[in-house]
């Protein structure tokens, strides 16, 4: 290094002296010329592949103390000079062996890494038996390995084999923690054997150090040798108890007890004990350190209960804490006037007036959370059907949003038992308008027209959603041509009452709407828009009762410029595209004769035509033509049998309209028989008689175009060398 290459700039007499079992003091004589020296770097190691460093500031420094070493271990120390230009090579080397430890440990235990006390249990035991043995001294437990150096120290002393260590996921499956609940697991998480932990058989909740020094999960009941360590824990056992115990009565016989697990110190928690009088004390064990509630049943109505919760571990039951009290309601006070408690103390009303399904709902909804009955379980259905035997009753079940997809008024789908409860031949949607469900006197179900009148069963059922939750989500839009936008959205999971959607379309100060039927509809086309114009779209769901607010996730789209619309001859040779009439979306001219050729690049595929928009004057259907399209009533799509399609558009001298936008795509279909040549599609707004006045001109035009095409693309024509006339 410049300026440090002579004897006067090199420190001398670099020496090391062991202070105790974990400390070595280093000393040296600084060089006479040291104005450029900013400090010294000391490196030390037992293995050259695992070097540690420390920095000593100031060129005047002449000593350093290295701590955290292993007892009775020989270390190599190296000294290097540091300047503003960097650190030079090691220029002095010495070695020293740390002193033997003074044994501060209990009898049978030995001093080890950083002066900690260890014991090597050589009589194989199960995991919990090993822990119990380690805990026979104060602060003893299975070893907690915090660093790679401690792991290496223990591995070198164990000489291979398998050893229990204090690392497990007994409290919470998959969440491995050390037995002190507080040590970092950063090292341990990277020290698993390949493929571990794998929890074979679902019973491997404890951890061993293998003969490679790495970790593997293991069956806690297997007898294994074990490693103990004396290490005070940073918490008291009772710190593992839960917090914030509360109790809520859900009906006269049921109380839900809740608590917050102590996540930091629950590494030894196996579960919780809940105690309450009924009338003598009852203790319920709730397994799982992350469990946070218990539902207690078979209680008495109009009664006050005290309830306590305490954690339990393998070693002890912790004291009960956080007493709470709760009073169960009086059964006579549960329901509104005219309603009665029934199954599971739910409130019901059996409507004695014959009403339509909608009117029955309105009557049920006259009290908070009231609605037509929803059968959450087969047991509830049995209870209600027994009481209503012999009569027919409206239920809160319907398929208005999506035909054939029956859901309850809570928007829940039918359980398996419910899908099998239809009467023979039902549902049959007779005449296409049976969207509501009636329970017959037999208890079986029948779909019926919602305007029919029937008795009905009401129930108080709290819904999991609000009115606004019925709105759709993720509105997206894309212009498919200069006058058409395709909008898509995701219906809400709570769309059981949604009948459709209102599309709001804003252009400057002008606005309009478009209605889309069907609660499960996910897209629509907005047509007849102006090219080169900015539109803003929004969407709102509507139900039988309301039009919901617009969702506010507006889509802003700038329409592309309109092509003038070529009037042939035009050739399209890509796999997809759009053909529009001249001047589209504004009216086309009179007396047009426009020809278009679609020739797919892959002749093994066929052309599919999609009618994006189609509005012509009504004309005649022409014979001897594969397809004639006229007026506004045309198929939404046409799948031809050929990779080549000739399309001819003809208008007469009178009325015009906005014209057409036709997309074409390449489609793979199974074909049989001989190959199909070109297919003719005739697009007309005139009568057959007026058209045939132009027949010679038309035939000549098409023949000329086909001759030109086949001359340039001989391999694409089925008749080689032929001339079309």
C-alpha cells in the first residue's frame, strides 16, 4: 500500500494473551509513522473458512479485547492496517488458546458456549420426558440454539447421533418456536435437513439435531437422547394466560366465550380450560394455543353465569383469570309480538293470510332482520315442516337473479340435503316464469309463479351483507370499433336479488342509460356511439325494490376515429379483423356496390362472422346465395365452412341506415367430406327485383375480383387455371 511499505509504518510485537475461557487481549506497538493510519482490522478464527472481524479505530491504538470465544480453543489472530485508501494485507499473525472454564454449573452439567451450562442426556426419553428431566434444576430446559456458532459447538461435542432440542410446533402446527418463547428463529429456519420439516403422519411436532448438525421434525413420543441447557426465561408461566375474556349470550341456552391468546409467550400452551357453574362447576378443555373461543350450550334462560379461562401446558394448569359474567335472555322476551321462538330459539311467524311471494316478504320485513324463512340446516327444515304439515308455505328461496340457480334470500346457496328436497318433477319452471319456491304440505319443495298467493313462513335472519354489497365490481371497457364499446364487470357474491344492471353513459353534458337484464350477466355492448368522442361509463345494480347507487368506478374511453369504410374491392388476409360499411356509424350512401374478400392465412381454419352492429333497410332474401343479411334481424354470428369468404354489400336508390360493423375471426372446426371453396355472403338493403337489375354488373364485378385474386394466389384457389365469368 502506498506510503506503508517500509518498516517505520508497520506495527510491531503483535501478541495475544488469554484472559479467561472466552476472552483474549491483543496488543501491539504502533509504527512511528502513522499519520496515514486510521485504525486497525483484526481477524480471528478457528477455521479459515469461518473468519470473524473487528475494527479498532485510530492509528495510535495499541490493544484490543476479543470476547465471545469458546473455552479451551486455539484461535488465530491477524492484524491489518487501515487507511483512507482501504485496508491492507495482514501484516502480523499470532495464536492463543482460551483458558479452561471455571465450572459455575450444577453437578452433572458442563460449561460450554459463552459460559452457558449444558447437560447431555444419554438415556433416551420422549420429548416431554426429556424436558421434564432438564427442568429438574432451576431454569433448566431443552437447549435453545440461537446461533450457528452455538450449533457448531454442540454438534462437535455430540459426535453425531440424534438429540432432542428445544424447538417444536406443539402449540400451533407449522409455527416452530424455541421453549423459551423469545429466542430468534432466524438461524433455525435455515438449518433444516433437505425436505424438512415434513410432519410425516401428522405427528411430528418436535425437533432433533441429526448426525449432520441440521434439524428434522420428529415424533415427540420416540425415545431420543437430548441436550439440556440452563437459561433463565424472560417471562413468568402465568404470562401465557389469555387476555380480554368476554362472553355473549346468543340465545337462552347458548353463550359464546371469547379470549385473546397471548401470542408471544404461548409456545408451551396446549390449550385452555373454561370453567362455569351449571349448577356445579363444569370444566371444558379447549385444545390449541391459537384457539380463541368456546360455545357453551344447554344453559338455562334468564340466568347469570360467571365464566373464567386459564391456559394449560404439558407441565401445569395456569391459574384462572379474567372472570366475566353473562346473563342469558328470557325465552319469553326473544321475539316481537306475533312471532314465536322455535328451532334453536330463532323467531318465526307463520303467516295466515294468502299473499304473493313479494307481499309475503314485505310482511316478514316489517321487523328488523325479518324475511322469508331460510333453512340453514336439515334439522331446522324438519322443525318448520312438522309445524306446517298439511299446508303450502312460501320460503325465502328463489332463482330470479340467475335462472336455475336457486339461492336463499341471504344469498347462500343450497346445501346438499336441500338440493335433494324437491318434489318429484320439480323445479320445472312451468311457462318460464316460476322463480319462487313453496314448501308443500309434505315438506317437499315446488317452484311457483311469484305472483301466486300462498301462506308463508317468516324468520329473523341477520344477513351477512348490506344493500350496497350487491353492487358489481371491477368495471372494465374497451372500444371494439369506432362506435361500439364492450363493458365487462364482476357480479357481487351477494347478487341473489339483483335483476340486472343500469349502464350510465356520459358524453360531455349529455347522458343516457342502457339496461342489462340478469343478475349474473357479466358484459354488454354499448352501440351507436360517436367516433373520436370521449365517453364515461358507470354501472349500478337494480333489484325488485331498488336501483342501487352507481359504483363510482368509472371507465373513461376515447372512441377511435371512424374509417370512411372502403367500398371494395377490399382484401383482408389476417386471422381477424373488422369490416364496416362506408361512412359507418353514419348512414351509408345510396346505390352502393361494395365487395370484400376475407382470406385467412391458415386455409385449414374457417371464417366466423360476428355481427357487432347491423342496421340496413329491409330487403329480400336472395336464393342461390349461402347467406343473405338484410334489415336488423340477423344472426349474432355465422360460422362458415371455408377459409375464404366473399362479402358483397348493395344499397338501392332510396332509404339508408347506419350500416354495419362485422368482425371476422379464425375458427378451428371439424370438417367432413370435400373441401369447401369460397362462401358468398350477400348484404343488401334492396328488393330482389331491383337487385337483379344489377345482376350482370354484380356477376362481372365478382368474377373479375376472383380472377385477380386467384391469379395472384394460385395456391389458395381450388380450381387451378380456371377463369371466372
